[in-house]
């Protein structure tokens, strides 16, 4: 199984595709416009994305043009609150405090 993660920003986004083991398969920087969306679709297609078996996408927002367009088909889109991800890292990482 392949998964797509998008680090959302106002004008540009960083896209990463990983497999079940967490190995990075592809990484791209896209713009927040039709050209950027086309690059994203091409990247997904190159890695096995089909209409019958779309690659799920996790993104840091639940709003915006990119999210709306991703949700038009059968694709699962998971909006992840960036603060929730930061708190998860805090809970599950080694403390940097010295004793």
C-alpha cells in the first residue's frame, strides 16, 4: 500500500509518497494552482494511483481548493491537525533533557 502526505502551506505544498514500511518513494514541491494539482496527479499515477484504487492522502488542512479537488472522487482524504501531530511527536519521542 502507498500513502501520500501533503505538508500544506498558503502558496506551495510539499508532497511525499511512502509505502507500508515508511520508505520514501517520491517527493515533490507543488504550487497551489491547477499546474500544481496536475503535478500531484501525475506523481500519484506514476506510483500506481488509479480511479479504482486511489492512493489515500493525508493533509494538514480540511479546507482549500486542493482539498476540495482531492475529495471529488473515491480518494480518501484525511485532514490532520498540525498541532495534534506536534503533540503526538512530543508524547512519543525521547526527551532531550539532561539529568
